[in-house]
């Protein structure tokens, strides 16, 4: 339910605890959910290198998020460097 409210407001920052569970402490230290663009979750990364690394892991991250939030809630991920 929190994710649904988050998506309606556009802000995804409230999903950070879930993001930490999905990617682990190291990656969560370098990235965080920023906003929704429809069913796409935009993840902010501390550098281009981290954005590249997370892009490589996109499929696994998306699968884990979909297990927790549902496939219709989050259909894709975009990683952008700060």
C-alpha cells in the first residue's frame, strides 16, 4: 500500500528500506529510489560507475522488487547518476 501511495505522489524515497533489502547495504549506500515515472522506478546513483553497475544487475533487482511490490507496480528500472 505504501508503494501505491508513493507512486501516486511521484516520490519513491519512502521505498528506501525495501531497496536496501533488495540490493544489500553496499549498493544501497550508493543508490536510492528517487521517483516514479508511471510504472518505472527511477533510482539515483552516487556516480556513473554505480549507475552502470546497477544497470548490469537490473534484471535481478527488478525481479526482487516485483516479488515484493507486484509486477504491475514496477515494470522497469532506470538508473541515473547524481
